[in-house]
C-alpha cells in the first residue's frame, strides 16, 4: 500500500470518528427525566414554581405556587399543602446549604403559616398545582435596616395532616434598598465540538460541517448557547475563532447561525480564545507551550471578523484545578490570565473575589476562579439541588448573594459565573437569573471586562504541584505534531513563497490539540496520525535524479547531478554530496536555484586522492542543514589513470633534473674562472681538450718559432 493510500485510510478513519462524536452530542431538546422528589422516602414530589415577589418588602403579601406530583403507588386521599417560614435570618453560605439540603429534618422550629386543601384525591402519577398566600400582616418579620437577608421557606405536601412531600427554598426580606451591591460577571465559553480539517487544511472536513449543522439547528447546543447569551448584554463570551470560521464555511444554516451570533456579540464583552481552544495542559506536560503561542498568534492574525475581541485569555481544561506546570503557560505565552474551573474557597469565612494570583512553575500568574455554587445554579441547578426548579434556583442564588454581600459591608468581592465548555444552557433559567440579578438591590450584574481589568487580585491557595488528566493528549502525540510542523516550516523556508506551502498547516496542527477531543481519545489519535502524514506530504517535491554507479579515472573531474523541483514555487537549496571515505573529496558547491516545476543540472567538483571503492550520498538541504529531499546513494570506483599520475611524476622529475642541471652548470662555471685567473697570474696557459674531439692543431707561427 502506498504512503498516500495509508494517509487516506487514516484520515478517513479519523473523520468517521469525528462524525460519530458529533452525532452523540446531546441537545437541549432531548427528553428529560422527571425531577425526582427531594426526599425519596416521601411519595409526593413538590416543585415550587413561583415565589412572588422574589424580594419581599414590608407591606407585601407572599404568594407561593407549587406543583404536587404523586410518584407513589397509592392514592393520596386528602391532598393538601402547607407553607412554613423560618423567621431566623440565614447568616452564612454554609447555613444556606444546610437549609436547602435538610429535607424533612429541622422543621420543629417552624410552624405551618398557611395550609390549603385539594378537593379531589391525587392518584399515582397525578399532579395538582396549589397556591399558598401569607398576608403581609401575618409575616412577622422585623423591618429594621439590619434585618435584611434570606429566610428559609418550605412547602409541604400533605395527606390530611401527614407530610408526604417537601421542597425547601428561600424568601428574601428587604426592609430597605439601602444595601451594598456585590458585582457579578458572567463569562461563557463558545467553543465547538471535536472537529477535523479537510485534507490539505482547506477548511473543515465534511464530518465537522455535518456536526456543526446539527448543533446550530433549533434545539442544538450552539443554537441554545447563542440564545442564552442574548438574554442580557452583560453576559460576556469567550469565543474560539476557529468555531466561527468553520461555521462560515459550513452549511447555509450554520452560516446563518454564525452571522446571527456575530451580530449579537457586538453588544457584549467578547474575548477571543486561542485558535481551536488548545489543551494547554497537554501542551505544558509535553513542554510545547509553543503550540499554545501558535494558537494565540493564529487568533491575533485572524480575529473575529466584524468584532473587536481582544485575546490573551486562557481557559483551563478539565474539571479539576490545573497544576503549576499548566498554569505556567499563562506567563510563558504572554497571556493576561487563566480561567480556572469553578471552585469553592475553603480558606475563610468571607467569599473571595474571582480575580486571584496563583503560583505556577513560572512564577505568579493571574487566575479567575468562578464561584462553584453560583456557576452550578446558572449552568446545572439540578447538580446543586436535585429537585430544583427555575423559581427555587433564583431564590437560592439571591440568598447566596445576599449572604456574600453581608459578609463584607464594604469592598464587596467581584464574583464570576463561568460554565464549562460543554454547557447545554436552559435559556429560561438563564433569563430568570439575569432578571433577578438586575432587580436585586444587593447585586450588580457587571460586564466581564471590568473583572478582567481588575488589578486587585489576591493570593489564593496553591495549585497542585503535578496533575495530569488521563483524557488529555499524550506528550508523544504533541511532540509528533510539533515536529511535523517544524519540518514543514523548514521545508517551506527554501522556497520564495513559503506561505503557499504552509497554507492551512497551523489549522491542521492545532485541530487535534483542541480540548473538545478529550471526549473521543481514539478519534483524536487517528486524527493526529492523519495530520502528521498530511503535513509531511507537504514536505515533498524536491529531489535529485537517480545516479548510476560511476568510475572516476581522473584526479579532478566533475560529477553531473540533476536537481528536480515539482513544487509550484521556486526553491533555493544546498546540495550536499558526502563520500564515506577520504579517498574522494568534494569541492565547494554553490546554492542551487530551481524554478517551479523544472530541473537543473549541477556539476559537482570531485578530487581523487587514491584508488578505492566508495559509497557517495547526495541530498538537498535547507540552509540550517535540515534535509528537504530523499537521499540518493551510488558507488564510485576511484582509479586515477596512469597518465594522470605519470604526468605528475614526470613533471616532478623534470623539475628536479632542471634544478640539478642549473646547480651543476653554475658550479662548473665558477671552477673554470677560478682556474683561468690562477694561470694568468703565473704567466702560463693551459688548453683543455675538447670532450670527445681531436686536439687543436699548432699555430704555424708557433711552429716556426719552435
């Protein structure tokens, strides 16, 4: 099977898993099981559906409506309901929780303020609504300025005079509006499901488009999320820009949703999360905070079209507190802060503000800690109270905030409500809470920007020294993604247009880093493999033509090589030719420029030093030495010719002979001159015979003289 076929199969598997994940994401329109009775030992479930007014003032009657549902197997023959009010002010958050969760216990300090009867028996499965009214004259609450705050309230279901069901909630007593105000900000994450890019990084995959279409239809999580955000302009939104980019490339319905939500966000405080909402814990534990930096840069480059959305906020993954290594990413990438999971402070009597300073592996960083109870009431009230209704949720939230406001009469803490990434909102609940916060004199629903700009963060308890979620991406996979990107960037660096080759690479690399993939680790692993294969496929297109084994018969000779460029852009590369033995040397090779989709010949200078058989490898590299082509290997039989070597030897001998001849001639010339001077001085003359010739004949005059 070819490498391309393997990549396609891996990618297909990954996309199939993405589609499967998208199809199992729950939507708010799904059937919801009936709310169980707060006390399983009692057969009737009581649900308080309205407390009016939410904030009770002197002179006002209290009206409470409740639904009674017979979950038992027997008929309630004489159904009725009673209302109990505790006149003792609830003074701490622990007391708020104690009253709400006490069930049938602790009612001896209260009496039935009012009772109503139902005319007909209540059969199994039957329901009936009752209304209980306590007149202002019978309220019995003091109206002093310091008496404001929550009181316990309970509605009992009766069979005659026997209690057969109960639900607890609160009334909020306010004799005077002159009370402090506690600022509360709401920040919700707007992030998508697990998603994958199309092959080559050209937009979202088909499975991703289908998943987003499902989530943005009426009743889908993202559709409900946008509706919840629209409830109040004070609700801030942390948006993953990759989600809106995928929506704009999706179906007509998804595109409409993206356009509508962008229009809505213009009236809210919006902050842009790093692209694809990367798992900062996985990046930190793999020592690759550079990938988080990459996601922040990607967000800064793209932004959210049509919106002014500052970046620089991280959102911790998982339900537990991040460890010190994860928190350190905040300062390592220059982020302004990190949103922690909702937490309950156990360190003191007073509720701390959301803005805090925490110690990380890289020093102190700013963190924003959502209040756990308030966030639970906002996002998942049944997790706080198993029998919660919208009415009881509002009353509990107002009670919590009243107690917090009374804890500190001045310098009220700025609180944060921040649901998790997978929040599937109940728009009715969100609207009721937002309205209640806006109306309550002791609450100020503040834009989240005022919290993020708060410089008065206080130190909080230490984060865990080390903690890893088993669902986070493995360090080896993070390493593989980072290495694939590094190879692609280095390869693109040899071209004159690197952006052409790198288009979509960052989106591909960041996709499997998304926190959303924690719900589907198998699909994420397949996506990592397909992304690495696809990105590596971009690092091809430069090559050296195959070279046959050759015979080198001269001391100096050129080696012709052909460099090919199948890319759509020109490339400048270094040609590295490396013999494995010293008997063959390679001269200097200039950088090679190859035009797009062409080839060029390069003459490589070779120098032979001795006879040998040597394996030679040739490869193209980037300026930093990173290989950008497959290596080509061939064998060279190095045998310098006798003529070449003889020429050198003869040349050396001739030069040596010439030098010796000159030396001899000089020496002989000097001896002859010295001998001539001696004989002249002595008055004698000597003739030397000619070498190999006859003796000179006597001069006739000399013969006559003789």
